[in-house]
DNA sequence: GTAATTCCTACTAAAATGGTATAGAATATA
DNA sequence: TATATTCTATACCATTTTAGTAGGAATTAC
C-alpha cells in the first residue's frame, strides 16, 4: 500500500477541514497558504468532492466543508477516494496473470496483507489525528 | 507498502528454491522456464545473493540454493532484500518535510501502518507458502 | 576446449508521479 | 450590473520509477 502525495495531501486537507468543522466553508488558499500549489490541492479537493466526502461552494466566501462529523470518516475512505489502487500489488484487484512458471503461489500473501492494512485504516478515524 | 514486480518475482523464486531445498543448486532457467525473462530474474537473484539470502554457484551444474531452512525465512526479509523502500510513504524513512501549512499531522498514521505491515510480513515464513 | 551457468554494467521504452497552465462557471458583495 | 473570489474541467509536461533488454565477462563441470 504505497501512499502517493495525493493521498497524503488529501488527508492533510481533511484534517484542516476537520479542525474547522462547523465554521462554514474553507477555501483552498486558506488551507495551503503560500507554501504550496493551490492548483494541485484544488484537484485533490475535486476528487474528494466527487466521492461525496466533502461539499463545495463556489464564489466569494466559498470553499469546502465536511458533510458529516469528523468521527465518522475513516482514513481508509479518504485515501481510497483519491488513490488509484491501495492494494500492495496490482494483481490483488486487477487479476492479471503471473508470467512465471509457478503460478502465483504468493497471491494469498498480498491478499492477506491488504486485508490487514485496510482493517487498520478503516478502524482509524479522522478524529484520531485532529 | 507497494510491492513491485521485483518483490513478487523474488518471492516466487524463493518459493521455488524452498520446494527444492536440499537438492543442490537450481539454475535460473529452470525456475523461469521459457515463459519469463531469464535476464530479469538473474538480476533479482543477484540482489538476493548480495543480501546473503541465497548462495550462488557458477558454471555448469551451477545455480542458487537457500542458505538456511525455509522455515527460517520471513517474507519481510525477502522483500526487503529487493525493494528500495517498503514504507507506505517515503517520509517514514526519508525524513522529507511536508510542503503544506499544517506540518505533517498524518505522519503517525504512516508510521503505525508500516509497523503493522512489517509485523505481519516478519511473522509470515517462507514455509507458509510452500 | 566447450557448454552452461552466474556476474556486471549500461541502456531504454513505457508508465506513474507530481505537478502547471488555461479557460470557464458560479456566487457574494458593492 | 460589475467585480473579485472561489471552485471546475481539461489538457499538458518534466521528472522519476518500473520493468525489463542487451552484451559480454568470469567461472566451472565435463
């Protein structure tokens, strides 16, 4: 389960929104400050929005806000909304064949590993890192 | 913890050697058959050899063999021998800074996730998948 | 000597990553 | 209504990583 910067920043964004839960919409520029690319964060926010994890409002005073209590977000659902494939190896979800003589003796390892990772991230809630 | 094809094939190779433990050296071409790149597998075997996990013998009748009983190999040490970074995100081991306003609130998640993954893979032995 | 094997180093095509750029649509406020 | 501010959508691009390929040198059994 390799986490890309997309996943990392998505989580940082959600932490920021979680800390400001109930205070209305928060703009991307407030979240990133001057030190980070607004454009890149916009794209990430767009993914979270499409996945239904946050709600957007356009225009002046616009921004994003959480749609439910921070305690109800698992880390898993946040990462899963922006990452392409959280499995430790593609074949766990993609079903491509091994090109080697002995056919995929190792599959159960990846499968079990993924289950363990997913469980941990599903049990962990956004409130745990606020 | 994203497993690359290098890690996957390293493990398949170790499985093959494990199944033939005590039968002398096994050549790469026997392991891969015609269906897979001998050259690529050679490189992977070289990494395992350098890490001290297998022992090589050159020349006719040469090949590779395990240096200890299959039950003594953890999956972790096998993957760790060929993968560059098993951590879920580089900063867990590389110590690079977050480029975002709120500084790395998420770090403990990656760290804890890595510990869980590593424990699972350390407890799992090569014999478990023979 | 010859064939089979590992060892070593360099190269490369394709994919993924981490953004940037440009333009457009919606909205609060003056 | 005009304007500034914000999200939305799509296309583009440089760098890094991945997944091999290629060629040959060294070693050893026979």
